[in-house]
């Protein structure tokens, strides 16, 4: 029993002596010892400078001035970490060896540099016992238990600046004025964290949990979950991940204002047209591989009023993200996209002209890639289609839409449409339509509803400008159209031909064809041919696509029969699309139908006038010559000479 009491007093004496020794050691000496110990554990040079204090109550701990942790040997970017001050609290059992249990850690105004080398090395790998020092460590192998293990009851970091540099791609991310609160009570246990980031001033709150932290640090994969809350919406993830980086799990997003959310994260806040995600709701299974490839499967995505499902692959390791996706949608409304109006609406109005609202297509610069879309219907504002199959590709702000199938207006549209914003916006295309309802199509395209027929068309075009109005006024290209049987409402050609009054009624035709040359927003035509039961019609003139007006001469010709001869009555169509005027051109009609009569009358009148002038001027033709206006004077001069001489006499 005496030996037991003696041993007890010896232990007390050891504690008193040890504590007293620490108490009387200078702070700078304690800092040096701590720095050497941490350097030995991490393999990085650690410097603790400034005034250093040690406390025994209520916790055993140390506070220092400025702190510096050196970077990896391959980096020339400066220290990996610097801070104005550091406070560390430890469990008293640290005095007797064993695990280091940090009961409190507070870092003020740290600056952290995280780097990924061109060869794939990372600078945040530290040579701590029990912690893997290689990014290629066996992911399935957990950290082995060693003499040293770290835990944190709570770590508090205030005002941090974190800079991430990818030397391979040249990308750099900087987060300023960030706060972190980390709790990690057991080395092989779970950790929880809360962070507040302020990349643009607005607060972004991040919270989450990481299971089996020791395994995660060693390069293994652990269960995790996290959530981001920022102005404009939130995102969350539940799954597994590792430091490679690698992730696998379920991701969800609920963004009431995508532009605000992206701006808060410091990302491009390009104006997003309505229908492409001003508001977003998404559910998907996500996989992220170490080479920064993201795979999304079982996507359920709602972009404003549009819902789509499908799958996508995104490559993040480049100048711009690259997206490859296959999407399936129901009734899609992209009217705002087609009109260039981010808030919705159409780009045409027959009564007021085309929209002059600037078109913002800066979103074309956000990512490259290909997206295949199949939809039940597609609303493009000016045009509406049913079953749709489109392959859209984008390369450095040049988007190409391969129209595999656009079912609408009773027919099918195929071809290609291009929007190029590399140096100002230009649009172009080469489109073919077959079996289309011309009345429905022209009503949507130009507000023209008088022409009804089923036909085919081929259209190639190019337009330049930052608004629909500017593009339509700059259009150039070609158009060819041919139709079968149809009709034109508003006037009765048969009635016009037979009575001269074609007001009201309908003109029926058997077929029609025409080609147009497009220049500066105007379509010019001179070969329109329309075949009617008892007549044919030709046409020529201008259709103003930019100005939304028309000046066109339509000339029906009554076919010659046993009881009547061919009769032509030109019809001039003029005015704005919203209020066109259709009226017979009687002067042209007289000129065309009485051409022979006019020639004969003109010749007869010329003879009579010539005879009168000759008589008055004493220039009667020689005997035996008719007064046909071709005889000269007795001297053999021409009639014009004789008339000149006669007029000179009148002036004497």
C-alpha cells in the first residue's frame, strides 16, 4: 500500500514539474517547439512569429501572431497558407503522449493557395502520419492507425481568402472574405461543416457532413452530403466522394432566379431568355471523375415553363465547359429565344413592324457541345411546330441547329439554321419544306392570310444585326415555291376578267410556282406563274420583308376560246402587310389588251397629222405618192427635213 501512495505522489510531482516548466518557458520558445513539431508531422516548414502566449485554464492552448506554412517543393506561388494569428486548444492528455486532440482552432484572416500542377500533383497533400501523401493512393484503403491522429472539436476560420489555380488549364478561382466552422471530434468519425462565402459580396451559405474523415484524407471515398444556399436559390448533393476529386450521388437544384444565383457565385450572369432557365428545378444522378468530367443521368429538368428529361455529359477541364446531352421534352415554348426577348413575346407584329429590342445571345459563349432534342411540340413565337427532332451544336459562340424534323403546318421542315455571335450577331440557314399549308405558314410568318394552298419551298438566307428588325432589313438569299391547287381570297379573278369588277369573292387556281431573289430585306420576283381553269397569271414585283410592305403586279390572262380572245387585266397589290390594297391597273390593262388597236390608230393618226401639216405648209407629195409620212420634198429630202423647213417658215 505504501508503494501505491508513493507512486501517486510521484505522478503528481511529474505533473507539477511539467506544468511549471511550460509556464516558465518563453512564448517564443514554445512557438519554435510547436513549429518544429508541426513541420516534422507535415513535411512542410512552419513559421510561428509574433507574441506567443500559453494558457492552462479553462483550456490548455497556445496563441500566436503571424503563421506561415510553406508550399510544395514544385510550386513557385509562395506559401500555401499565411494568417495574421492562430489559436490552438488541446486536450491536456497531450502532455503524456498519444493522440493529439485539438479542442479548439481559430485562424484569423488566412490566405490559402491551392494548386493543381500540370502533371496532376496537388499542393495540399501533407506528410502527416496515417495520411496518404499521394493522389494515386488506393482509394479503397483506409488510413492506418499510427501514433499520431488529429481531431478537431471545433475549428473556426474567419476572413479567409482561398485561391485555387489549375496550372494545366490556366483556370483560377478566388474566394474572398470567407468563414468556416468545422467540427471533427473523432479521426475516423464524421465531420460537419458550415461555411459562408462572399465571392461578390452576397453571402453564400454552405453546410454539410462528411463521414469517416480519416478514410477521406487518406484518399478513400466517404459518404457525404452538402447544401448551398445563395440569393436566387439552392442546390444540394447526397452521395459519396473523395479528394481526387470524385463524386457519385444525387443532385438537386431549386433556383427561383438563375441569373441572381450565378452572379452570387461569381459566375457569368448572361441574360437567360425565358424558357431556357430563368428559373430552374432539377433532379439528377451525378458522377464526377478526377479529370473533371460530369455525368448526369435520369435528369428531370424544368426550365421555366418547359420540362425535359434525359442525360448529359459535361467536360469542365478546358477553356469552356463542353456539354453533350440527349433530351426529351413535351410541349416546349421557346418563343422568347426565337424573338431575342428575354421576358417573352414574339418578334413580329404586322401592325407595328419587327421588334427592335436588342437580342442578347451572350449565352452562346458559356459552353460548347452538342444537344439532341426530341419534343412533342415547339413554339418559336412566330412559328409553331408539332413533332420536333433537332441536333444543336455550339462552337465558340457559333450555334448550328440541324433540323432533322419539324412537323407543322401540315408538312415537314428540314434543313439547318445558324446563329453566329463571334463578331456581332448574324443568322442564316438553308431550309426545305414539303407539303406545307401556305395559308397557315404565311399568316404566322408575315400576317398574310389571303393565299391558301399546299406546297413545297426551298429557302436559303443570311441576315445581320442585333435585333429582329435589323436582321429582317438586311436579309439576302433565295426562295423558290411551288404549290398545287389553291385559292386567293379577297377578289374574284373570273368576275374581274368578265365584268371588270373583281371586288370580293375568291380566285381558284390549279398550280403556282415562283422564285425570289432576296437583297437588303426585299424579295424580288419576275417569274410567278399561276394556272387557272380558264386563265393563267404571271407576276412580278417586290415584297418587303424588312419594311413589311408589298408592291406587286399580278397579271391574269383569260385563255383564248371559241367565243372570246385572250384578255389580260393586271392587278396591283400595294401597301403594308396589315392593310394591303388590291386593285386593277386599268392603264396597264389598256396598254396590254389594245396594243394592236393602239398601233393601228397611232399609224392612222400619224398619216392624218402628216397630211394636215403638208397641206398647211404647202408640202404636198408629188403626184402618184401616197401621204404615208415617208415621202420627201421634190428634192428627195425626208419628211422630217420638210417639217423642219416648214416650221422655220412659220417662224419667219
